């Protein structure tokens, strides 16, 4: 299928501060402070992640969509959810 990513996104570690995603050769931290949608999620919900395109991650059980750029540079993307 055209546009399908060959290497899947993988959650490599979960802590009380956030979790780490492996995207190819790059590992990124998603802190709960910057990404509050995940703070009360279960391990199953966090690890159930899809990467429909190279710059798009989707957690279907949480209905959360994020661009990879927003994880790399969260300061450039103001928080859009109020918790």
C-alpha cells in the first residue's frame, strides 16, 4: 500500500513522568506534563499506537492524534487540551 510506514512506532519505556517512543532510530520522550492526554491512560492504551504516516501517530483507544514534530518540539505547539 502506498504511503505505509515500514517501521512501526514502539513504546520502549513507561514511567510516572511520561513514556518513550522509538520511531526508527530516534527515541522521543512524551512527558505527561506536555502531553496530559496520557497521564491516566493504561499501559495497553499507551502501547496501542499506530503510525499511519511518518509524521503522524494515532492512539485509537484514546482517540489522540499527534504529529511527530509536536513531540520533537512541544514548545512550538501550544497545548490545545485543558485538563
